[in-house]
C-alpha cells in the first residue's frame, strides 16, 4: 500500500475516533490541532449524499485544492449560465440549372435542317423565338392533306349530316396531325387562309432562357426524338450540397441559407432549402439537399462551386458550458463542480447540441453553479488518486 493511502486511512480512523470520544462538542481549538490530512479526510467523509452518489457513479473522489495549487495547475472557473445557443453549419455545393426550367428541343418528324436561326451555344432566347427550320417531305404531304380536307369540307352540303360530319372529322384530324408535329396554331391558320404549302417546319423556343447545348448543324439530317438544343431559364438556380446526419434537424424545406462563390468574394446570396433528399449516404453519413437562390442578373453559372451557410439556433434559454469544461471519457461526460466548501465534486452531465465553443447541458447542472473550465484533466487525475492534491508531482504546499 502506498504511503499516501496509508496516511489517509489513518487520518480517517483518527477522525472517527475523535468524533466518537468527543461527540458533537469539539471546540475550535480541537479542530485547529488537526492536521491537513485529517481536515481533508473529514471533509470527504462528511460530504452530502449527492456527492457520494456522484463518486460512486463516476469512480472519482472530490478534490480539495488550495489557492496555490489552483495557480500551479492553471485551474480556471466558470459559471453555468442560461442563454440562446446559435451556430453556423457550413458545407460545399455545386450550382446547377433547375430541372423544371430546362427544355430539350427535339423534332417529331424526319427531315433536314434548312436553316439555323440560333447558331451558337450561350445565346439568350425568348419564348416563341424561331430556333431552326426543318425540310420534311412528310410535312409537305401533311399540309396537302389538310388543304384537300378543307376543300372537301367546304363542298359538302350541311344538309347531308352524315357526309358533313365525316368531312369535318377529316379536317380536324389533318389539323391535329400538324399540331402533333409542333406546328403552331398560327402556322395552321395561315396555311388554311393562304393555301400555300411550306416545305419547312419552324421550331420555336418553349421558354425564355440560355442555350446550354446545341447539337445540330445546317444541312444535317435529323430523326424523331433527336436533341437539337437544350435551353434553360437561369433566373433562379439550384445549389446542391450535403449536410451531416447530426445536422439534419436544422436543415429542412423552407430553412433560410446563404451562399458564397469564389467569383464574388464577400457577397452573400440568400436562398431557401427547396428539397431534402429522402435517403442518407451509408458511407459518408451525409444527406443531400437543395437550396434555391435567385439569379436575376445571371451572375451564377451552372457548374460553379459554392459554400453554403446555415445560421441555426441550437436552443433557446438553455444551460450551457464551455466545451473544454467537459471531460468526455467515452463512457460518460463529467464536469467538476465547486461546492460551498471549495471541494471540486465530479458530476455526470447529459450533453445536447454544440454551438461554437459551448455545449448545451440537458441534465446534471443547475444555473449559477461554478465549475472547472480549464485544467480539468489534471483535476481528474487527482480525483482518481483520491483526493487532496497534496502529493501531486511538482506541487508545493504551505508548511512543507
């Protein structure tokens, strides 16, 4: 047995014997004659039931340090306080064109490109603007069928109801066929008024936007379904990013965010979360989400990288302490509470969310309590040894 442990046991026995002999009537002179070890032993033995329970759970003993010992160890105290905790979640993302605002221009007939009205990638187009014209023998035949059906319908007497209905049905079918090939109502009306068959079909832009891709040349043969242009409305953009699983409770649809891009340092572009993907990546433990931001001046470009920030509140009017004040052992989270007698009592606490250098306390502490804010590893080492700090290496005590 170490000399230190033997000394403490003897002090405890001596203190018990004195109490038994003197009852509760010991005088101040009797207490003054006791050694420092006896005082420490009596203080530990006389601790409240709560401190004893904490010691049983944590496997550590209360510690008593003199002012000189506190200075030597660098012990600093702080007070448990209540307040609003906030933090910033930061992640990276990529700017993309919004899928609902992207349109592919594809023909529905065979033909040859007669003329390109929009001849390069990156051009801005407006809804209804001509993009190209296609020569198609099928289109010519379909126009002639419409004119034939129109002449037939005009010659049928409406008194012959069955023949008139058949003629009208044929005329409507010819119109629908052209409409299914993306011939506009204006083009069909002009054909019926002028009876002039055009050999080309003009395709127009269905949206306002920018030509992201152009995959066609003049004179090229095209097939039904072939993509000729990809056009996107870039007046708002998507920023796709990922957040860690533990931050998901702060990132939900409608949550406010702001982004920064390298092209415009120092500028914050505000947006909101428009979608949170329903699955978590099993390896990275992250969840994909999407922020929608306005882009009226088209400064944000698809493919740019962005930094996404979420300013969130971890808790309102909650207890918190500095993170460095908590001893995380792997089995439990401990702090050392300074009681009214100056003893540093180990206390197990339940942690909540973290905000900067502070952590939320869900259970184990009360507002206004004083705890060790630094050097708690050294205090913990002494607490494991059992106590008073008297034999700690490198420490000097008064009277030694």
